[in-house]
């Protein structure tokens, strides 16, 4: 491995070269590799050649002879494992956030301490916010903060702790500032959480978050986008799909900034962006008629469709059976329809008429039914088969719904939430349902296109953790859930994060595999993902990452 790193560090002088810069038609030949191509035959080859930003030949060292004789540059990979560039199908982790970072806290006391430090000297007429990059599953206590916990940080500064895209937690000062009491009407599609004693906990879920007017974040900066792509490149990731929204701003702001960076030659990560649809801020039908439309852009930055949402996350995924007690509230709580089914149906039909590709967040089996019913109505009017529509997350699905997805040719966009949040899901939904969460094998066996990702930042963005979860069904603190749903084929596992992603966004003819004519996006990995013990996948790391033939990351390199 030292020899591999040395060879790649010698090549790392290109790290600062513009993304669009090419040195004529120079060819680089990579030899002594173990490269999983993800082509139709899942070939493994030992050599490949890159000219400009494309692969031009893939095969054996002997196949590379014409290029070597012509003076091509030669990189000896000394047996290193190579994959097509890795991808993330559901990534909100753009920008680090300007608010209180909780990603590294491991106990409730540490969470409170971080907020207390930030609250010292903070104004009492403005809210103090956290970043959303944390989850209670990372805490020793395995629970969410209450207003009483947050009051230990401050009783005078309004505190809003943001967790993912579905919940916020308020201290007593924030509850008072926004006038939230036990008498506050619960907005449709939301929840104002109460404890067993009937008192407010301080948590607002989904549409109830709208009771709190959140301050506008500072605009996303070019540095933040560069920091994001640098981090993802360090994992071997070359492309991400950004679904709908994130804390730092609006999708169209990112689209414009990424295009500006592309023109300046500073992009090293390919973006597919889903515009927010009805139900999201700025997602009205009228708004969608302006700005970039379906498939606008290019292979660096593109609009991949529209995202909708029908139910919530861990607290509000909508099921056909009630939540486990006490969350089931004596058998009366089934989750939340954040949008009424009839509106979902109308929105989806209109989006289909307007030519949009639709991806719907649907977590519970009742939520999935709502999404599929709307898709079926749209398809009856204008067929969606082959149009690359998707169900996002699909936590708990039944066999009949799998058949309906197959009939519609809908993609399964899956993530590794359970690796971090398995105990949370078990507590809220019961063990039987927890064992059925994100049943990747069942999706594959149903003949669906299956892709993988993380849902960062609420779940860590490490693709190797996600791969490990799908291969093992293990969780950080709760053991394995439903191991029969593990993806035991390593070829399938890698395809979830490479060629299947390319197929999902309609780009399989130009990227996603190591084949002549395709964009030369690839990563050198320190672990043989085809043969290593499953446990080793979790600790795998990228040695080098290439996007369009340009090395954008080398372990140990500095810029």
C-alpha cells in the first residue's frame, strides 16, 4: 500500500488543475490494478487507459501496448482495488452550517454544554440554532432532548435544536417566544409532541415546524461548496444527488453557484439536483415553471427532477399499523400524512403532465401506498415507465407494494439510516418492523433498480459505512436488524453506489462504469470490496479519487 500511495502522491500535482483543463490528448495508462468495472458482465480488469476525461481502453496490460509504445504516462497501482466513482443518491450535506455543531457530541451533557457555550453572551431576542448534522442515536442516552434539557443551556436565550429535516427541539424561552403552549392547535401534517404526562416536550415535527419562523441562513459560499466536494472526494465519491432542500439555502442557489464554479474550473464533484415540489418552500407549481427545467445542465451540474414528500421520518413515517407504545399513544398513532393523499395525487399528475421526473419521500408502508397510488394515477394518464421516477427511503414496504413499484418501473432510493438509528426505529416501531426496515434484498429480488446513499448530514456521509450496513444489516449500537435482507453479492453492493446511480439519473451511457467512451470517474480503494470480510468494508478508505480523469484526492496529499 505504501507503493500505491507514493505513486499516487507523485500524480497529485494535478490536484489544483481546473476541472475543465486538459493537456491536449495525453493518455495515462493504469496497470497492475484490480478494477471492478461495473459493466454488464461485472468484469474485473488489470489495466485501463484514460485520454482527456474519458476511458479509452479497458482490459489487460497487453491491451495497453499501443498507448505505452506511443509514450503514454504510466501509473502502476501495485494491485490496488479500483471502482467506478462512488456516489450518494440522497445528499443534503452541502455546507457545514453556521450554527452550533452537534455532530461530535456523544452524551446529552455534551449536547447541552455545546449549546451553553454558544448561548453565553448571545442576544435574548434572537434564536440560537444548531446545525442539523446529528441524531439522538449518537448519544449515550439514545433519546431526544426535551425543553428541560435545553433549559440547562439557557433559560433566557431562545434555543432551537434542528435535527435532520423533520424535527426541531425548543427550550422554554423559545416555546414562549413563539407562543407554543398545550393549547396551540396542531397544524395538519405535523405534531406538537407531548410526554406521557401530557406536557409539551419541546419537539415540533414536520408541518408543526412552520409554527417557528426560522431565520434565513447566510448564503452558501463557494468555500463551503469546495469544502463539501473536498470531503466527499476523500471518500472516493464523485457524484451526489441533492433532493429538494437543505439548511443553507435553496436548490437553485446551489445550481447557480455550482455552474459558476464549473465555468471557473473548480468543481470536483458532479451534482444532480431535485427541485423542491409542492409542499416545500419555493416549490409551487408556478415556481417550477420558471428557472431550469427537467434535465437542464450537463454532466457536472444538472436538474434531475422534483422531490415531493408524503410522510415524515422516524417520528412520523406513516404506517398501516400503529407505532409501538408509548409512541403509539394507545394504538391511535400511525404516523403523519404531511400532505393529504388527494393533493399528492393532483400534484403528481400535474408534474407528470409538465414533464418532470418525480421522486417521493415515502417512509412507512402507508406513505408508500400514498405515493404509489398517486404515481399510478399519473401513469394511467401518461405512462411513467422508463421515466426514472423514484421512492426515497422506502423504509417499510409490503410485498404488494414491491410489485406495484415494479409495474411502474420505479427506482428504490435507499440509505443507511438504520446503521445509526436502528435502536431508535426499534423503540418507536417495534422489533418486528425494525427488522424489515430498508429491505434492500427484497427490493433487488423484486427486480427493481436499487441505489444507495446516506441522507447526510443527519446520517454520516461515509459511503463505506453505508456499504457495510447493506452488506451486514449491522448497526452501531443495536446489533443486526433483519440480516436476511443483507446484500451478500459484492457486485450488487458496488453497483448500488456506481452504475445503478448513473442509471437512476439517466446517465448510464456516459458514466457509472469503467468502460471505453465513458467519463473517467474512478476511485482507488485500500480494501478489496469484492473479497474482504464484511467487517472490513466499514473501515475501507479511498487512496485516490479521479473525476473526469483528473486526480482530485490523494491520501496524504496537501493542497
